[in-house]
C-alpha cells in the first residue's frame, strides 16, 4: 500500500491547483465582462477545470480517509452517496470541458476556411474561448453595420437620390 502522507500531499496539491484555476477563471470572466463581452460562467474553461479539480480532490481525500481507516466504519453508509453526489457533477463538468474544446476547434476551423477580414483587437490575457467570443461579437457588429449601410443605400436608390 502507498504511503498515506504522499497521497494526502498529492490530494492537497490537487485541491490547491483547483482553487488556483477557479480564481484564474473568475478573474478572466470579470475581465471579459469589463470589456463588454457577455460571457457565461459555464463557458469559462479555467473555471470549469478548477471546479472539477476541487470535486475530484474531495473524493480523493475522502477515499484516502476510508482506505486508512481515518473515518469511522459507521460513516461508510454516508460516504457512498457522497461519492455519487460529487462524482456525477465532476463527470458532467469533464464532459462540458471536452465539449467546449471541440466547439472552439470547430469555430477555429470554420474561421480559417472562410475568407475573413482582419479585425483589429486589443492584446489581452484572456484564454482562447474568450478571444473567440470577442471575435464573434466583433464580426456580428461588423455584419450589422454592413447590413445597415446596404439598407440605407437601397432606400436612397428607391427614393431617387442615389
């Protein structure tokens, strides 16, 4: 059997890594909102990864306590539901993270396949999901602007002024 001190240290490092990712994700979420980019919390990859790490470290540390008999046998009845309650959301988060990665890859491929205009962007320290959303918002604004200009030109033509 592995040394429990090593396992506990590993569990706490995993927990600290999760907390760091949650704070990093929250900071990037706040920065995107300050820039006017509407971003949902479940679209922020760092936040999701951090939450998953925290949930998995809780399960891991609980399992270490059970294996080394640090938790009384009478509490084993509560531990199995705890595992299920924590593992199911962590599996859902893992699936969501994979889905986000696949969606961002598809968006990048679609952008590279289509001839696009160069849109100037400020250099920011936001991750790929936020930058792709920022590009999408800017592209939508540009399309709306072009539509309005074309509609105004058509109105002028109809009125006989063009």
